[in-house]
């Protein structure tokens, strides 16, 4: 499928366009700003964009009011159609955030329950409503909020009226805008029958429609297969910056061996997890990494390991943001994109990924592993790429059986001679396409 050869870019629309946190009800056509980013995306090597929530909501987008209307702070449905058409014209696929586990307190059905109480036909749309209790909003009834957050009202996904409403909404997104996939919010706790039916229907509605489930931990196979095509690889996201900060590459490489190695007990061989180092929910990688010279190496893992690479807006030029300062600090307004040496490196990695079947589909094998140096192999059919890293400030010479004497570095285009060992400069990653 198209996503298995894609490089994704994530926008948090309400943040990047400078929308107010509270929904002020003022129609502003901010979403059209995304069109101005297209030349940057093309230069960066992006061919898929994932939009965090952009439907009408109370505040941050995950407390949805209306699944069929673009947030007033961002613009109109026609505005978004214009953006999607422009992205498609640039050969960039479009994936939306599917937030189906919960809604906001401004959701029409919840407002009806607040007004009519037991007489509302929508009482059964929500989890565990009890008119013998109360919420911290003093509604005069209790309901289940997602992880105790009462601004996020949990939907009853066992109710066919609810699921039909959601499926019809997704069908509208496909028919009206031509979207290419969904990233499913908190997919790890969304009703599994709902996920299976969503997969079945979207397979019918559009060829190669792609579903990516958010998984924080546990066995990703729980929802991959008949539910989602892919999931978010949080295990390796943490392993990347932790290994680089502690000069302990065993941490991340052992995770990769466990997930994708040649042994029979590995978990995800042949599957395409979403690889990333940051997003709208976690600290920026430039904040997590203590030695900034190691930033390109973090992306070396994202683009070199099995999976679908994803870059979070602004991080490609080293933008910082600390989760301790609150979510808005991770989702800033940006007037126009920047281009730095790091951006250049990521762009070259993206082009290497696009041009290599081994990087898109290859298996994983550890070739050399030390605390501060590693080499692993990606092989698909007759193409073999070695990813080699030196995370220290000193040149390193690796001695190993390369299987040939010459290679081309897909990042820099340089030809590499293995005579006398592989010399890796300080803070360097190679994507070496081996000669046959």
C-alpha cells in the first residue's frame, strides 16, 4: 500500500495556524495557511500529511462538537477541500485524526442530554450515564469521562446509532474531501468491534484507505491485522532518545531486534509501524536530546529502521518544546517554515527512503553493536542497505564482514570504500547501499 513507501508530516492545525485555545466562534480561514507549506513539504520529501483534529471542538480538537464541520477557528469545509486538493495536486496524501472514543461537552447529543435529562433520546449514546450521581461540572448526572477527564465524554460504541453516525461521518470525509486514511486516537481502548467494522467499511469505500492506530504500549498486534494496518511505535520513540542520551545503543537496537529481528519470536516482521521521535503529545526531540549534535542520529533511526517515518512540524529544524510546560508549548504557531542543516539532512534521508525498497520493506539484522556505535542491515530481495552510526565526537573505524568492498551512502551520495575498515566520522549516520 502507498503508506508503506511514504514519509509522513504531522500538523497540529489549531496550533500551527495560531487559533485561540478556546473556541471563540469567530470564522477565520486559517486552514488555508497550510497551502503555503506545500513547497516546504515537497522540498523535504514529504508525500503524506497527517492532520491532528480539525473538526469543530470546544478547545484543543479532541473534544469534538461536530464531526461534519471544520472548526470555525480554522475555516469552512470548502476551505479544507481547497487544502486537500492542493496537497493531492502535489502528490501528497491526506490522513485525518479519527477521534471516536470520546467527544466534547459541546457535542450536540450531550447538550441534548443536559437539557432534557432522562427524556433525551441520546442518553444511550454515552458511557454509564447515571442521574443518581453528579459530575464535577455539576450537571446533575454522572457520566464516564476519558481517563477521568469530564471534558472528554466517552461514547457508547456498542450503540448502533452512535457507530452509524461516526461511519457516516467518515464516509462524508472520503466523499467530500477525498482523504486517504485515518490516524485513530487512543485506538488501544476503542471498541474492537467498532475498529473491525471501520476497517471493513473503509476498505469498501476507497482502495488503499489506510488506518493507523495510536498504541502507547503493550502488544501492537492486538489491533493490527483485521483492524488497523499500522500503529504508532512508542516503544522505539522512547528508546531512540534514551539510547542516545545514555550512550547505550543496546537499548534501541535490542528493541528493534525484538520487534523486527530474524528470530521466530520477533513480533512485527513484515509489518509497518509508524516511526517517530515526537508529536503533539510528547516533548520535542530537540528538548529530549541532551547533546544537540546527536539530533541527526535520532532521525537516522526514524528513517533507517523498519517502519513509516513521520516528522512533526517544526522539529525538522530543531524546534524545542517541553511537555512540562503544557501541551500548548508543543503546538506553537509558526508563521513560515525554516530550513537548517538538520532540515537538509532529514530531506536527504527522506529521499533515500523513497529511493530504497530495502528501507521501505527490508528485514532487520544487527551486524555490529557497541554502546556508541551500531550497524544494522535492511535487506529486500536483491537490495541491501547497511545503516551505520557513530554517536561520539571521535572518528570510529568499524571492522566487520561487509560482504563487499564498496557502497553508496544514500544520504550524501558519497562512495564508501571498506578497505581497512569502515571509517565513520563523529556524529554521523550512513545509509549504505551495498554493491551487488
